[in-house]
C-alpha cells in the first residue's frame, strides 16, 4: 500500500469514528437519523449547508474543467452568487410558511401550498431522480481519489465499489447528527488544503499566480475566454448555465429544506449577505487546474488533474492529506444526498402510495431500504455510464431547476393553482430529456436545462393567466393583478384551505 | 411591505444583472487586472462586491420595516 493511500485510509477511519461518536447515545429513529432530532444550532445547520456546497465537484470537477475547458469553468464561480441573491428574497417567506404549516421536506411544501398530492409526488420523484447523478458524481470522485492515490494499482472500478461501501457504512453508522460533526472537520481541512495548493502550486512552478496565468495565455491564447477549449460553450452557453444553476441552487431538495431549520428570518438574510464569499476558494481550485494544464498536459482523465499534480509536487504524506480531504469531501455530501433521497422516497412517495397508514418503524425501515437501492443505482451508473464530474452536476440541475416557477409563484402569487405548475413542470422536463437524449445539448448555443426552464415558465404563466381569464372574466377579482408574476403585496401566496402535513409520526 | 421589497431589490439585483449582462462585452483578456485576465477579473469582481450590495439591501429592508410597520414578525 502506498503512503498516500494509508493517510487517506487513516483520514477516513478518523472521520467515521467522529461520525459514530457524534451521533450520540440512545435509540435511533427516523427523526434523529434524518433530521438530527431537529435540535441543530444555527452554526451546525449552516456548516451542513456549506458541507453540501463544497463537494467533490468543487474539488475535482472544477479543476478538471479548468484543465480541459478553460473559461467555461468560470460559471462555477458565478452561479452561487445568483443563488444567494435569490435566496435573500425567496427563503424568508418560505421559512415563514414552513413554520406556520409545519413543513419538513420539499414535497411537503408543494402539498401544503397547492393541495395536490399528484404534484407533491411528482416533485419528490424528480428530486430523487435528479439527486442520483449528483450522487454518482461523489462516488466517481471518491473512486478517482482512491485510484490516483494508489498510483493506479487499484483499478478505478474497484475503487468506485470501495467508495460505495465506505459511504454506506458511513451513513448507516452516523446518521445526520454524526455527519454534521464530520462536516466541520471536512470544511476546515478543505479550505486549508485549497489555500495551500491554490497559491502554492502556481508559485512553485511559475513564481506567482499572475505569471502562471500569463504563461497560460502565451501557450493557450484562447483558453481563458469563452468558449475556451470547447467549440460549443460560448457566451450564450455560459449565460444560460449561470442562470439555470443560479436559479436551481435552492431548488435542490436538501438546500430547500435546509432553510426550514434556520432559527429566524434575520439569520437567513444575514447568511445570504456573506455567502458569496464562500465561492472564493473555487477560484484557487481553478488556478490548480490551469497549473496542471501547463505542467502535465495530456492527462487521460482531466478530473484527475488536481490529484495528479499534487502527487507530483508534494511529499507523499501531504498528497495523502489532500486525498483524505477529498475523500471526506465526497463522503459527507454523498451521505447527505442519500439521506435526503431515501427520506423523500419513504415519506413522500412510499407512504402516500400505502394510503398513509405506515408506522414510524416501518417508515424507518423503508427509508433504509430505499437508501441502499438509490446507492446501488448510483453505483451502477458510476460503473457503466461514466461521465465528466461537472456534466453530471449539470444534469442534476437540468432536472431540479424546473421546480423554480412552482416555488416562486407558490410563495409570491396567491392565485396560482396546481394545474399550470404541473403542466409547466412536465413540459420543462420533457424538453430537457428529449434535448439531451437526442444529442441537442447545447441547443442553439444554450444549455438544454435553460431551454426547458423557459418553456416551463412560459407555459405555467400562460396557462395560469389563461385559466384566470376564463374563470374570472366577469369577476372583478382579476383586478388583483393575476398576471403580475411578482406580486409582493399583502399576504404571500398562502393556500386558503390548508392541506395538513403530517409530521414524522405516521397515522 | 411592497415598498420595502422593491427598494431592496434594486441593490440586490444589481450585481446579478451586471455580472451576467456584461459577459458578452467582457469576453477578452485585456486589460489585465491584478494579474487576472479581464473576463475572470470581471466575474470575480462582482462576486466580491455582492456582499456589499446585499448588505445594503439588508439595511434598506430593516430601516423601512422599522419605520413603517410592526406587523408582528
């Protein structure tokens, strides 16, 4: 076994032990396992959120794209900012509704607001399906780390299966409470490592970041402007991708629900103010990718660029530390995503299908069963349908960003009903799936997910206003401005009759 | 309430709109800003100043809400 591999293993073992200790004593039930007993302090909640923002995607995917694509990878720096700006306005009223109606999950919101079990089920299903490529990304990243750290001795297929086993053990033993503690270790190591290598590597080979960049411009003059090293990712693709992923940022089931656990509105807004600074480490990761392109051109898999350069440039123990940080950076989000996806499946798909009569214990068992099932699907995809890490995340965004019209209109426009939202959602997803499958992504220079979102939003608004006009032709109620997409006035889009959302206790 | 929201929207949306709408015009390397090619500097610059704009939005939200309402939030 190589030294880096040993350090990585030690890192993983320590993290798992912290996870097991962190989960505390006492019997495990679904409430504790999946929402940490709902007793998280604000700091812990936001650490968890940051834990989901920094994933293998940031670490390996961003550097891989900086290496192979160049300027199109700048979208990764920008989209979070758009997401935080939207959250500043969207999350406070959402948080108020969640508190008043006792919401736990994203489909709970759709059920309570639109009074439509069909819409809630559809949202749960799309959420779970979109999480799978995100999970696949984490497994593939973890596999790459193990593969590269072993100096190629461990085949990447074997490494992915090892990654899968590690993640399953981790999530089974720790649950959310344990994961939260590991997330703290992970974030600190991650930021320290990124600062060291992001400034250290360009300086080591070129003297400074600025000199590295001018050398890059000299050798690859078109790498740092759109479309960079690609032919299809021009300005239109970048703009549409920033908008799609920025809008989709808080549409992820886990990000959406994380807002529910905040202490108060002020905390949410204050966080939105400082969060854009969270994007800065990504810049350093991009620098590592650029340095790798100059120092080690022609890598077979660009996603290994960061690790390969680190292993070449630093002592073995430090390379192991970077690999270990990377491994935990994959395991924490993978566990979170698995927990969210399995909880959604059990609570918002399985239970309604069983007519709602399911005991808490059955729900817990079902949840663990679905967890394994979803993990296996992600494993199979990682083994047989490998893809670039960044591409996988964009696939996920294509799916979940389609929730945006339903969320925004649901929060701000009282008059909107389930039918237009379902129509827009289905049409949007259909456009996305058919464009990607027929090989038309990007479409007319734009991200296919964005095209779907435009179709989705237009259809939702048109059918909503069309329905309103037909229904209220002679009623003066239409003066309330049903066509105004952002009606901030008065009470927010609260449902008049409220569909009661059961808590975690079934029955 | 409506006024409060609209006022805060102005500073909050400025960096988002500027960053994205500017992209077609800043897709070039020159001038170099602090060692960064212009395109990267443009994106990074707006990310860096966004907290200031959102902070202003936060203050606008708070001052108008303190002045005009006590709707029991």
